[in-house]
C-alpha cells in the first residue's frame, strides 16, 4: 500500500523513502511581487545551457536551463536551509509502485499548462518519453536522448492509463527511479510542432516551469519572466524578470557584482569572500551532497587500472590543507559519502594524507624515483560544481609530485568536458576527468560506476568494472524499505571507497554572494536552488 514519504536524507540526510508515493501538499498563495524589478545572476558556465529540456552544462545547466523553464515529474523541496532536501511532487502529484509488480510505477499527473497555453496531460508526458526513448518517433533527437540517458536508462516501457495518469515500467527492480526522474524535464509538444525541430525549440522554448522565455543572446544572456499561471502559486517568482549571464571567469563574476552589473554570483573564489562581506554583500553557503573528484580511467593502458596507484593517489593529498586553501568553504573527504550520511557505511580504506604509505604502494606497483607515474588529467577553467579548478588542481599536482606521480593537465571548456564524459575514457586518451559528482541523484552519481553503463550506454566514463559493485547496486535497487535501502546503499559506497574508484578530494559548500538589495533567498542543502522567492528591493 502506498505510504507518505519522510524527509530523511540520502547523503546529507536525503530521503531514501521516496520510492512509493507522495501526496500533493496544499499550496498557499504567494504575496504580491514588486513591479518592474529584474534579478541578474552571473553563472560560471561559458554559455547559456541548451534550452530544449535536456540542458547542457552539467548540473549547473540543469539548475539554470532546467528548473527555471521546465519541471520534472518528481522534484526537490528546496525551501529549507536547515533540513535535508527531499523529493516532492512535480508534474506528478503522486506516484506509487504496483504491489504485484514492483517494476511498474503509476504516476498521477497534476493540472498544469505550458507557457504556450497548451495543456500538460498524459498525452504530453508520453510524447516526451517518446522523444527520449523511441528512435522511430519523428521528434526523437539522438543528442537529446544521449544527454538524458542517465535519467532514462532503467525505463523499459511507458504508457497512458487515462488523461491524467501514466505508467512507467523498469528493466529491473529500481527503487531509485524517483531520483532519476528528478532532472528529466518535459517540453511542450505544441511548441515543438509550431517551430518544427529541437534546434528551433531551443531558441524559443516552452515548458511548465516558474519562468517563461523572453529572449536569448548566445554567449551573453538569457532573459526570462515570471510565469503568472504557474501551477504552484507559492512559487510564482517574486521578481518579475530573471536575467542569466554566463561569466566563466570567477574574478570577472565578482567584479560584476561589485560594480552592480549583477545581483547574485554563483561559485565564488574563496579569497574574495572576506572583502565581499566587508563591503556589505551577503555570503550564503550550505552543505549538500556533492563531491569534487577526478573520475579515473580503468582501462589497461592507464596507471589507474592498478588499485595500488589509485590508493597512492588518494593518500598523497592533504585534504585538510586544501580545505584551508579554500578558506574553509569545503569539507575534507574521507570516503565517497559525506560524514553523517546514512550511506556512509564502514569502509576499510579511508581517504587520508599518508605520503609514505603512498610511496610504498607505488614501489610495490613497480614505480620509483627513476620511474614516476605519468598522468594526463582533463580539467576545466570553470564550470558547475568545479569550485576553483585551476588552483585546486595545481595544489594536487604538487602533492602528487612529492610521492612520485607527475601530472600534466589538459584544460578544456566545461561544456566540452561534459561531452567527453559521455564519450568515455577511450576516446579522450586521458587518465582522469575532473568533473565533480553530485550524490543526491544516484543515477548520475555513484550508479554511474556500474559496468553496464560504460560508454556509449551511459556515464561510466572510466569503464569501471567491479562485480562486487554491480552486485551491491542490484541489491540496493531491489530494496524498497527505507531503512533497508540506507543499509544497502552504504554497502555500495563501501565498495567504491575500498576500491579507491575515484580521487575524492572535498565536499564543497557552494558559497554564493548576493547584493544587499536581495531578500528572501534560501540556500537549500541541494545542488539545485529555487530563485523564485528572491525579491529585489530598492
């Protein structure tokens, strides 16, 4: 029988109980907005994310090119800075698992309207799933389907039950499906029919989100307006206009804030924070399930195919010093999961600073002063969740050199790195890819380590292949009881920690700077954020 979910966390206390059903909560009206105001946000991407309901730019792209214009079936509660974010109703007002067939999920859809005035209903939902999963559908686009792959890879079938009810069937038992659906966004079939293809849709998009499209200047700005008919009146934006500006250089973003060109800055350089606070700007940060990592290449030509090298690399880094370097705006990683997470488990191997142990492992693996490990690492100059990647990687490079690991960097645009992530390590020739990982969505986090998701099937960039991991993940996916799922997922995390399946450095806190004119923003314990409560005052 369906039950009401709790709000316990997955990694920062995220709920693992949200598999069964969620009842829609009463929605109160929001106070009137201030007229004529504009909220301007500088984002760290080099361009505006693609606006065809599968945003480019990783999770930052989903934050600004997804949750603004579009909605998923299952969303996140981003209303609290004090409690962990949990899954809540989105375009589905409730969901449940068939007790006689736990591969079959039923979604009751809510009343909503796309920005173009067309209705959200079961036909619109199925049209979107066809676009993601049916290669024979006239609106199927390989690029879109590829980017949505992590969210759709477990779906075997879908169909309409009635005008406001659909079902999804999974290929295997998958208690994690609601997390996977939390960033699968839904576009307007009517707008696509009007403009003819997805490329045209991306420059004139229509979703059901709290903001509607106004204009796009590639490389410069995206202009949105409050959607007055949004299905949740409590989240109709308090500020009537939102402008997003791509500013990849961190110091340029800070300068734009100081000069009044923008009102809110994402991804602050840590050394700018004290002076911004002294100048009267508001600094907000919070813990959330997100890890700054190197994704490793496990193919036989890479040194990281040897667990001794992987462990040595993790033992070479003084994470506490890196946290200090970041001004305290991060937490040193000791395992894949964050301390206090219900998924932390009891790993036998701990990420710690032990350079002598690192040297001993490298010697055992056949390396030494006359034969250092030679690595090529792809990194970015900026991008969603990358914090201050150039400086951080330079610090890591120096630590690696001290134990006998020589690191060469290949610096790429973050958008290019996301493309490389989908292509896989064999195409890149690199030994690691420095793309941070959010753990709140298992499908794009730890689940991506499963062997069946090796490219081109999924996001297992490094072709990690560990039967113990696959077995632990299958057991977790087949576990629908909340407490038992936490225990099962802790076993999954133990496997990847003990196998040193990534270079896990810190869990960041994502500090943001706000103009003193802004009121109402709540930074949730979540990678995604809700900008609709922000009011721009005089």
